[in-house]
């Protein structure tokens, strides 16, 4: 059975982890399927937003325990150190790909979101969680450290002392607590419904402005203020007077929904 399914409706792609009987634990097939699903969306101008969710009772319970045996059977350096996607290996790219997509990605979290699952979700632009979602940077339980992009993604979301505590202890926390840490954007009892609602709203906006907005936020987080100010101006200049921007203006003046090409 497929580990991941993707459906595209009205410019919104819904990527679903589809190993619900195993709480969507990440095994090698899941890892490959998630990367393939993400890469398939790269450059897709028809898709304006992505919803990332898990089938069944959990978003993702983390790395499949059986996968530890596979790692231990060979030289860890040979497995972990080769770069397969620019600066990342496969284990990191499964999280980083969602950051790299041109369109916004919204993760809907419920049930359990542990370890690998938390790092994958952290690659999304926005995370919507049920208040009782069980979450953890779980790697310390197994005598390990996070190694799937978390240490690139989390410093932009959490204070350093909170990140240190959660990394050192591996303690479990709820979706509601995660919102106070900065890991979760919104709390609701129906995270998938809210994620879809938000994706539809984003998909109704100018596609070129949305893509430029995501790229600009990413640039601003990674560069000095002077460079970010210059990039703001450059990005704006590429949008002004173009078809999407003109349609947004006309739709507002005429009090109608915009129709983007």
C-alpha cells in the first residue's frame, strides 16, 4: 500500500501520510514516499497551497522502531553523512522539502506527533494542532539527537532555552503547550478542517504574490536586515502591474472574487 497519498482539488494539494495502522511511523518507504510527494509539487504552478496531515489516529509517531536496526547494521557515517539533496541527506530532506516548496504548506496535527513526525511538521509554514495532541522531541529517549532538520527549523520557532529543555529531556507536551512554545500556530479541535479552510483562503489570493511572500519571509529569516530591505523592494517591483496584481486590484474595486489565471 502507498505510504503517502496526494490529491489536488481547487488549487490545494492534500498530502496525507497513509500508514494509519502504524500511526504513520516513518519507515524507509514512508521516507521515500514523502520526499517523492514533496518533490512532485515543486514548480507546480497550479497548486497554491498544501495541506499535510496523517491518516487515522495520529499525525506521525516518529521513526519506525524497526528502522533503528537498519541504521545499526551498517556504518552510521556511511548512512548519515552523504548529502543527497544539496546540504541535506534523505532524513533531513523529508522535512526541509516543505520549506523549499514555492507555495505555503499547512500541517494538521492530531493524536501523536513525536520525533521524526515533529520535525516533518516543523518544515511546514503553519501548524494547526488539536489541543490534546501529544508531542515530543523524542530522540533523547533513544540516546540520540534530532537529525531530521529540526535544528535548522526550530531555532526560528522557539526560544533557545525552551529548545534546549525539550531536546535534553525528551519530555512530552501537548499541542496547547506547543503553541506557547512557538511550535504550533493555532489550536482547534478540528485541525484538518481548519488547515483546509486556511489553504482555501490562501489559494484565493494572488498566486504570484503568495509565492513571493513565502520566498520573502524565508529570505528575511536567513539574511541581514539590509539585504532583506533590498529584497522587499525587488520582490515588490516584480509584482506591481503584473496580471495577478491587476486582477487583485480590479476584483477589489468591483467587489467580486478574483479570477487568477
